[in-house]
C-alpha cells in the first residue's frame, strides 16, 4: 500500500487530526511519505499525535487551530504558506455532533457552533487552500462527511444539515477549483472511536448494516489515501459512502 500510494514529498493537513478518524488518516498519510500538519484546537493533543507519527518513522508538525474561527483559519493558512510554500492534500475532518433531540432546546450558540465547525470552517479552509493549490499546480481536498446528511434522525437535525451542506460544497468546489484541484468527500457511517465510546458497543452489536458492525478507524485510511493520491486523478466531485452497507 505504501508503494502504491506513494506520497513522498507531499504536504498534507488534517483537521481534527489528533484523535479518532483524523489521527488514523494522518498516520496513513505519513506512512506513505507525506509530511503531515496535524491540526486541532489543543496544541498538546496535536503534539502527542505528532510524537506517535514520528515514532513510526513519519514526518509531522503540530498546529493549533479552532476551525470554527474564521480568523484562526486565516492564520493557519499563512503559517502553511510561510513554512512550506504550498499544500498538496487537505483533509477536512474536524467535526462536532452533539445530540439535539428537542429542537426548541437548541440555543443559538449551539446552533452556530455546530455549523461553524462542520461547515463554515471546512468552507473557509477549502476556499483558501484550494486557491493556493490551484496557483501551485494542483492538489486534493478530502471532506469527511456523514451518512446523517442523507439519513437524518430527530436528534441530528443541525449536524445533518451541516454535513448535507458539506456534501453540496464538495461538488461546488470540485467545479470551482478543477481541473487541477480535485475535491471529494468520504461520507462515513458510525465508527468505533473514542468519540463514540458512549454508544459504540451497542451500535456494533445491533448494526443493521450488511457488514453487521460499525467501522474501525483504520478502515477509512485506504479510501483517504486513494483520494489523496494521483491514482484517483479522474475522481472529483464524488461522495464515497463508507458505512458497511447501511440500509
């Protein structure tokens, strides 16, 4: 796999890269030769992830950024420009999905926070990085979305709306930044991560998916590597459903 998806010399940035799916994606990119910028709100968590990557022989740096903050995204982009001069791969993975079963209980603050992290941040980061990628000759943007976008439940109304917006944005940006910059999405079903620890065991046991279980973090890596690598040169504007065959 590391030979087939050779990313030697590439610069990659993964938001929400300090844990869960983001950490596994960051590790996978580094294992294939990319230098990875691990981004999350807490610098200490990013540094811990970088230590894991370096211990495995990869290259990475840590960068703190709240992706829901417009100004912090601008500062992150400037750091990438100053340090590397370009970005080849962007993975918009950071997300926030609190349960909101009763819509009248949702505060304006919570509504804005969920949309900021799941939609506004990825939009702004993709806009700035996509433009830079195009100027430098190309790149790949991978958005991590959710099957909630197409199969919303009562308690996921805000999160589902944000992820549906991210799906639409994926296709729009594919046209805007193409043909040299490819923009795709991985639409994930439930995965066994630390974020899902309160419900993952029951979801795994009662899964209605064809796979009869929920996903494991490493199972997203090959899909992310495919979309990041030149081997997906004719894949853009696509939303790849990765859910074990949910009905």
